[in-house]
């Protein structure tokens, strides 16, 4: 199954950030035929059948990359993830959970939009099981903990249920940060007839760049740069709700800026 140049590019970026078990887990999923097929089909359903933006392999890889960047920034700030804080696991194991749930979070879109976060858990489970079995062999305790975190990350990424771990929180925000104009381009070109939901396309098409960097006051700064003020819709209706009730919120600075204008701070 051929991958696009963009998929390959992001995979390389992800692998360059990883070592040990997270790198092994990433390689397994990148080479898992079922995972690739689900990601590809999710995109067909999302774009061609439902008229949404990209929910396929590029988006899921971009979500994972965003989440990993934030993960490393929290580690640099010596923030402990839940497994470590609860003295039942390590940061490496938390990273495996964040990685796998990010890479599979939207496979439920291969069925449809409604409840896709919950349907995705069912579809992803065989991939999760064989990946964790390979990485953690017969360590049933670690497999069980990490699997539960992965399920929380996938099922919680739409803010339809409460999440309680930093690990799952990064999946939500990593997902919300994938809003640059390239993600809206395909559906923007396909649809010329005005319809409900166009505000999402036009606002996303104005987003030039989403930077995730070290903050001045908090560990993570997210800066959304746009060409038109309609892009603030993406921050206020897509990204901000994913942060508001998120365990990661205390560690986030959030800014939006129209090119050439003053920066607007949300957090």
C-alpha cells in the first residue's frame, strides 16, 4: 500500500524524536497494513462521502507529531505524566500510549462521524493488541495499563467524555492543533456549492501555521498564525474547547495572530 510523500515525511519526523519502545511501537504501526487501510478509508469516508476535511493518515500522523512535541516540552519542564506520578509506570510507557492513541484516534471515521471516537476503539483494538504484544511481550501489567490509556485517548478526543490523564489530554490538543490550511484544501476544492459547515473550511483555509514551542510562563506555547480573522473561529470552536477541560490546560499558553496585527492571548 503506497504512502504519500507527506506521510513519509511526517513518519521520519516522528521517528527522529523517538527511541526505545516508542520508536518500536511507531515502526510497527507505520508498517501495519490494517492500520494503513483504516486510515486511508477513514479519509475517503470523511472527504468524499461526508464532505469533511482530512481525517486520514496524514492527519493522524500530524496529531501524533504535535502530541509528541508537547510531551517532550512537558518532560523538559519536569512535569510527571500520570503513570509516573502514580508510581505504576514510566514516562516511556506514557509516550507509547500517547503515540499509539494519536496514530489511531480517527480510524472510526471509516464508519462515519457520529460516535466515531467510540467506534474507533473497536476498530483499533486488534492493532493495539498486536503492537503492545510485540513491544511488551508477556508483560500483562504494562500492556493493560497502556491499553487503557490508549482507549482513553481515542475515546476522549472529541470532548464528548471526560478524560483524566495528561496522556489522553495530549491526544486532544494534538488533534486540535492540526488546523493548517493544507488540511482543508482538498474538501475546499471539491465543494463549490455553499453548504452547512463552510465556516470550518474557510476558517481553516486562513490558518497559515500552528507553532508548538516552549512557553515563557508555561511549558507549552501554541501560536496560531492566520491571514484572515475568520481563522479565530478555528481557535475558539475547535482548539479552545479541547483545552478548556483538559488536564494539560495548566501547562498551555494559547495565542492567535492575524499576519501584521497584534497577537491575541487566550490562555
